[in-house]
C-alpha cells in the first residue's frame, strides 16, 4: 500500500474513538495510450498506479454514514434512507452515490464510520474520483457480504457518475481502477467492454508521471466540442462510404481518405487522430507483450504529436514537459495523458536513468515555466481490494 496503514488506523481511532475492522483501497490510474478514443467506441490501454485512496472503517448498527476526509480535514454525514447530493460537502456525493446505486439494485448497504485518506493527486487527471468510487464500492461489498463481477462494478460506477452526479463520463476509469492487475495494463474495447490483461514484459523500465501543475480549466467545453466534431466526421463518412456506422470506430483510414474533401479540414484532423490512435493502441499491446521498449516509446511519441497537431488538446506546459522529457537520456517516449489542456504526462524511462530523468525534468520545467512539477514513479498496480484488520 502507498498509504501508511498504521497511520490511517491511528487517525481513525482519534476521530471515531474506536478500532476499525477493515480497510478498503483502490488505486488511481494513468492511460498509457488510447486518448479521446473512448467516446468514439475505440480502444484504450490504461494501468492502475501505485497511488491509492483508502477507506479505513467499522460498521455501524444504524443507517448512518459518518466520514472524515483526512486530506481535506472535512467531515460528512449521510442517511442511507435518503441518498441526496450534499452541497456543503460535495466529496460525499461519491460515497452516497455508490450507496444509492447499490440500493437501486436491491443490495444491502450498511451504516459505517469511515476515514478517507489518499495520495492520488486531485485534479491532475489520475482518476482520484474513480479511486474513491471503487474503494467505496469495495467497502460496501465487504460490509454487505456480496461482490459484484468486475464489469458490473465498473458499470455501476459509470452509471452513478452519469445519473447521480450528472457527469457524462466514460467507463475506462472504473474498469482499470477495479480490475487493475500487478504488472499488467488493461486493453479495453470501449464498445463491447471486452478487456484483456496485457503483461508488461520488461523489468528495466518504469512509467514516470509528470504533473504539469495546470488545472484542466478548458477540458469540459473543449471536450464537448471534440465530441461534436467527431460526430460531424461520422456523418460525412457515412455519406461518402455508404456504411451505416454510428461512431468513428466503424470506419477505416481508407474511408477517411475518400471522404477528406467532403468534410471540414479540422474535422478531418480530429477523425485522423482517433483512427490512427486506435491502431497505435493495438500496436502498443504487442509492444508491451514482447518488451519492445523502443517501439512502445515511439508509439507514445506519435500519439502525443497527434494529440497536439490533429486533436489540439495539449497546452504549452504539456508540450514543454514532453519536449524536455524526450531530450533526457533514458526516455523512450513521452505523451500527454487524459483529457488534455493541463494535467499530466506519462513517460517510459529506463530504470537506471529514472532519478536523473526526474531531477532534470523538474529543473528544466521550472526554469522554462516557473511551475513546480511533481513526479510519480509507478509500475502497474493491483485494482480495488479489502483487507480485514
């Protein structure tokens, strides 16, 4: 665990005056490759990271949920019989929303005292929210003596965000946070929800995450804009090809080439990114399986260039981070990860060069932008779980 369990237990005892009986945990995630493909019914390749959210708790005999968020020094209370949004403590909505979804399915939800503590950076695009969701689900499963199948658990998390929170999110984050496996990435088909655990077959390199320090302020509006541009491309492709597809997933690069002159240039570029990114994601799976570091790094670089030029979702700070990273010896590849317009980059770095890489990137990025970045080293981590205390 990345969180010191002994410290978390002591914090619980200080807050609630009794001894906890379990700890539920769930990791954050980073997407290795496959960006802005999910809502186009394409492919993604995320991995769980060695940062996590933990819920240290003990059951109650009533229907109340008492939670102390140690990172925020905030407290929240909810009644299971009345699952509603909390304007004063909006972070509680993730716990209450999961309880609501379980109750809708007729599953038992118990009252609980819980302490939340995590080291997944908030607002950096590493899925701190999905980490809290899946840790909460694992907690209620433990208390209610039931367990959802992995795909079903991910679907519950997505439905909670879409319906209870009103957030139009995809399903990638919940899938990898729930189903992550040590030393494996997860190849997910966002249309069929079929998935495969892909072994990361190298011991001499690690993934290094660099936080740009830029909040993703434009991500929401620009995200919706990209969705509409992709739908516009689908309409043009349908007319040109005669195919009856509904998403870019249903067309190939040959179809796009034939339809180029019947769509706006910017729409053509958006579609080109999605179609080439799907192919890169497939190729990246093979590179991971065979330990082909140079090939994987090349695919990551190509993805970043496509996101910068064709999809236009980077920003000067992300571009600075990836440019600096590629100039440092031992870096095989670097790309922005997540929705873009801020957030993080993910880098594939030789294990024996990691510290030099981190020091150099932090120093040069500070000199160029004036921003203090932060670095996370991680190998693929296991998904959500519960430990009895």
